[in-house]
């Protein structure tokens, strides 16, 4: 199946309230354009340099999501250029995004990445850290950053019950945030699900799936 056919099939299949990020890291712009021409508008990249190189080569109405681990010295170059940073994994990073957004005169939309997987290698806040952040209402200090929800990844395993439990834990994190801070506005997004597990993620409440391989094929690292 071509990239365009995969995009069309995915869009036809997805429930109306679920959006798809086409994760295009390591794929050339020609392939992104195939997806774009089939109607895809949200693209996800995980490396700052690669993203900055692709932005000017793609149409202006692309909405870029940054989904990788973001080093603090690279924040300034992304602020104002991406529609969303999904992978905010420390308060330090969040505060820096806010400071740079103030300086740039823009509002940044971000997700808090939560760590639930049974793997040490994944980044993210532990749920308790997020609950503490919310209950202490530290978000009130943000001047130019909109917390839009939660992003998370399931354990990389064939055990679908483990994967489902991880997605339930991620969904629970978002639900509890709103219980702790019910006045948090626009905290709507639950970003979870990748090529191998997005159907389970949607069953567990995902509103944003991040799909690479199932659209573009395997990556050549
Ligand atoms: C690479 C990546 C994806 C996409 O993974 P696929 O298995 O290729 O769909 C999704 N989310 C994040 C955070 C990624 O780094």
C-alpha cells in the first residue's frame, strides 16, 4: 500500500474525535509530501535539527509536533515554530519553554509526558510528580504556555494486557489532573498509541495517536 493509501485508510478508520500525528522522523520530505497530499496535516518529529530542516521544505499549514526528548539548549529554536511540544518531561523544561515563549511573544501548547512503562529508558514525569504539580497549582505561574494534556507510551512488549494497563494508567493520570485542578482549561488531549498499539490506545480513550511505521514503513536509523 502506498503512503497516500495508508493515510486515507487511517483517516477513514479513526473515530471522529481522534487525531493522528504522522511520525515522520528519519523519512525524507518527499514521503511527507505524499502524506500531506493525501490530507495529513499534523507531523511529528523527535530530533530538533531534523525538524528545523524540514519546516521550510513543507507547506506552511503543516502543524508540527515535537515528540522527542528535548534538551534545554534547543528550546529557543523550537518555540514559535511548532504547534505542540508533546514531550515535556521536567518542570525545568516546562519553565524554560514558558520563559522563551514570553520572550518570543508566542503561546506554546504542550503536553506533559508521563512515565508509566516498565522500562528505565523512557522519559517522563512519574504520575505522582504531576499530581503534586497540579495540587500545588504551580501551573498558575505559567505566562505563555498552555498545558493541553498528557502524553505517554506503553511498555514495548507483545503482552497486550500489559500495554492496555499502561494506557489505562496514562488515561487515569489525565483524569486525576482534572480532578485535582478542575479549573484547568483546555486540558483535553490524551496522546497515546503508536503503530503497534494504537487500536488499544483508542479503546482506552486516546484522542491523539502518533503513527510512524504504519504510515511510512520502517525507519533506516
Ligand atoms: C517514533 C515515535 C512514535 C512512532 O512510532 P511507530 O512505532 O513508528 O509508530 C511515536 N511516539 C514517539 C514518542 C516516537 O518517538
